[in-house]
C-alpha cells in the first residue's frame, strides 16, 4: 500500500523518499527511518496526496520542521508527509491580517510581520518550527502564544476534505489545539496582528532571541523543552534540584546550560533519549511527587 501511495505522489510531482532517515528531518538528529516520506510541491498536491492516503485507509503522519519530535530507533512504519518551504506563502489580507501557509517558518513569518510593522508575533521569534507545527502545538514563549494571534486555521480532514476552524473552535490551550485531538492536516492560517512601531517590534524580537541564546543550549541538537511545565512548577528547576544537570545516558544528556532541555551530545540514539527521559521522570517524581509529562512528541514503532 505504501508503494502505491509513493507512486501516486511521485506521479503528481512530489518528492518521495523511501526508507527515509528521519534523523535528517528532525532537530534531535536521531531515530530510525520512515517507510515513505513525501514532500508535496504545492498545497493543491498536498490535498490530493492526503485524500489518496485516506481513501486507501492510510493515515499519514504530518511533519513540519521536526523540531518537537523524537522518532524511535525502530522508525515509522507508515507514510510521513513533510510540509515545508514548498507551501510557505505569506501575504497580507488587509492592513493587520496575514495569511500564512503551513510550511512557512516562524522566522520568516516574524520577519514578514516586522517588515509590515505588525506586532504580536515577537514571542515566536527563535522558535524553530513551521506555522503548521506552531498551530498544532499552540507554541508559545515569553508570555505569548499562537492563541493570541490566530484568527482561523484551514485544514484537510480525515476524509480528505478541506475545512476551516474559527478561533472559537480551535480549543487552544497549553501546548494543545483542536488538531492535537482531530489529527487533521493544517494547510494555512489567518493571523490578526496590531500596527506598531517597527523599531519597537525589532527590539522585542532581538530581546527574545538574545534571551534564547543566553539560556538555551542551541549549539546541540534537541527538541527544545523536553517536558511540559507542570502546574505550579518549572520542569527545569525540578530537574536541577534533583542534581540532574549533566546527567547522561549514552549520547543523551540533560543540558548543563538549561536542565529543561535534553540534548543530543553526539551520537545519541532515540533509545538513549527515551531512557534518560524515563530516569528523569522517575527521579523527579521520587523527590517532588510531580509527574513530568513530555512536551516532545515521541513517535514511531516501540
Ligand atoms: C531549540 C528549540 C527551542 C524551542 N523553543 C520553543 C518555545 O519557546 N516554545 C514552544 O512552544 N516550542 C519550542 N520548541 C519546540 C518546537 O519548535 C515547537 O513545538 C514548534 O511549534 C514545532 O513546529 P514544527 O514545524 O517543527 O513541528 P513538528 O516538530 O514537525 O511537529 C510537531 C507536531 O505538530 C504536528 N504538525 C506539524 N505540522 C503540522 C501540520 N501542518 N498539520 C498538522 N499537524 C502538524 C506534527 O504531527 C507533530 O505532532 C523549541 C524547539 C527547539 C529545538
């Protein structure tokens, strides 16, 4: 079946990679292969390929920039569709409203907003994902989140039909959206921003980026904050309090710079990362009776 889908995608112009090494497509830089990775060349063809998958009873796994993913070492037995720069149009709908395709990077979206003197997205500058991934996760930082700027989101549902969710239907919460539950494919979104002084926007963006560079181990592969913020606590502080900074399993390590980040120190397998995550969860629970849930999505065969 995967071969039939691969052939269909190839015939309409998509890039198709069989036995695709997912370490190349995720920021953690580890993990196994996917049976088939498809990179559509347009939204129109994304629609066709997604519909073809569903009509063959195959649910594709959607990947953006892979910056919140850990693929297991056994890989993904299935079809992965990557939504990237081929679907990254950004344009103004009116003075303060932006249309953005799912594959656009948050960086290019923030730069576009800056260019148009639009404020609201400064918090997202430096988050290394796509618009699609940011909507799915309701990505946020420094007191801002996608919820503050989204107006509506367009998608392809699990019948292969297109549709739209309005703000009321998006169910945006902490690292959660309606898409976390329904699994639809996000194709684009409309965002509402406010006019502001370009210099102020730029200053806020530079400030956020500077804080990231100071505090985060950006020199190593990771998926950002490994754990969600438990209510009333900070994951990093709990982990540090357990003396786990620098704790290592194989090539995976609790960052010495920021205990909330598990990093690939070099040559880590996904099993190293998963075992380290389990150790951290156990040790933090034993000491603080707090359950650390992963923010990073672990996918693939166990
Ligand atoms: C150094 C670093 C710093 C980070 N800092 C932050 C931060 O400050 N705040 C924050 O919130 N996150 C942060 N992250 C995590 C990550 O960048 C965000 O979660 C980002 O929004 C993920 O986008 P992505 O395109 O990489 O999604 P992916 O990692 O590719 O996918 C994440 C999830 O979204 C789904 N998805 C992706 N695209 C689509 C689509 N088009 N349609 C449907 N589902 C889709 C995937 O199926 C998956 O379940 C950081 C990561 C790194 C490596």
